[in-house]
C-alpha cells in the first residue's frame, strides 16, 4: 500500500508525543515516509499558537489594568468553554486559506488576529470580545502584540506550499474533559464536539492518528518538557496542572472508537452528514518519543526503531481502512 494520505488529524492529550511524532515524520526521508507511513511531505496546521496568543492577549489586558477576556488567570482554563470551538474554527480558517492558495498581508497583523478570533468565536456561539473593547484599549493592545501576531502569521504562511498535490496535511490538536468525568463527554468538551465543528472539506478526507497515553503520563511528560523561558514553543511549552486536571483529566477517543458505527473508524455527525474517519492508535503509554526533542544525531537506533515500527503499524491500518471505505 503506497497511497498517500491526504489529511491526518494528529490527536492526543497534551505532552503525549504529538509534536515529537510530527518532527520525526518531517525528518524522515521522502521515500521512507511514503513507503512506510503513506505520507507525502507534510503541511502543518496546529491550534496551539492561537491558545498561546489568547493567553498573551489576556497578559497584556491585565498589564493595561483591564479585565481579561479568555482566561480568569494564567493557571485557569477557558472562562467560556465554547472557546474550544473558537480554536477549531481557527483551524477551519487556516485550512480555507491553504486550499485557496491565499496569502494574507494585513497592514496590522494584531488587529487582523483580533478580527479572526472574534469571527471564530461567533461561528461557535461564543461572544465576540475583542471588537467590543474600548477603542483606545484595543489600539494599545494591538500595538503591544503586533510583533508576535506578525510572526505567527508569517510562520504559518511560510509553511503553505504552492500546491497540495502529493502532500499530507497534518492537523494537530488536543481535547478532553474534567478529571472524573463520565463518558460521553458533554459539549463543548472532548473530541466528539470539536470533530463535529471541523469543516466539510477537512472531514471529507481526514483520518485520525491518535497518540495514546494515560492522563497521568500526560501530566508527567508535561512537567518534564515545560520550559518557562519558551512558553510559545511547540516542543517545549507547558500546560498548567490545573488546566490538565480540569480540561484534560480524561478524553473520549476510546469511547468514540468503541461506539463508532463502523469498526476502525470514528463516526462524526456534522453538516447534515455522517463521516467515518479511519483511526489507529500509536501506543505511547510507556514513553517512546521524548528523545525526539533532542538533536537527531543523538537518537539511539533502538529508540528510533520502536517509534518507526509503531507508527508504521498504525498508519498501515489507517491506509488499509481508507482503501476499504
């Protein structure tokens, strides 16, 4: 089987190894990536940079003596849990730009980001907050965040290829619910809710590669990787422990797989249609991936083999399911 997967949703609890797996796939020679993993050169979308910018917006609002709009404090989860949908719609917006070959060049990147966040909030039923700020406060906030917003947009669009043919889009995000929750998780928590908010264009071609760790292992690895001097880093950011417990104490991927209408898939009801997304797990409950954050020259062959074999098995199963759908 050498068919190239079009869109891979790379899902897991925080610090489970998603970004390390993504790095491994990016560094893999093209022929091996195609042969063993059914993937072409990867194009990346990730909602974490938007979480980081939402926290930065609140940081600067607090510095201006204003109420925060997304989080009560740096240690708290979203004030309005519908913002999980805000993040999902930001992915939809990026995907729409990617498909259209659109490169946006706003005069003011921070104001553009504010407008996008408000539009995404409205799409999921959450309030539009940034456009309602006092004009003077909004101007000061935009001035403080212009450089960071410009870098976010530049880095995002630098990864947009001229054509998607032969490439694999990898979309990374994490969802969950409070520790001790019963399943199924109620909206707006969990994968069931966020998957249902993805655009039809994404869902029509998506498969799921799920990195499987326990919530306890997620918390352990989060503490091990966190670098307080690099909070915006994909590989080294940390999630506050209170957020891990209140938003990622459990997830619903196993429930979704067990309750799917079709074996080996996750059933998603969205946009008046039923989608069956092929799914497979890469078992990382015993940590196989943390070494991938180091320089590639330091990787041990035995560690590389464990990752390679596990990913190949999971992606073979996904590719087989795609062929049988």
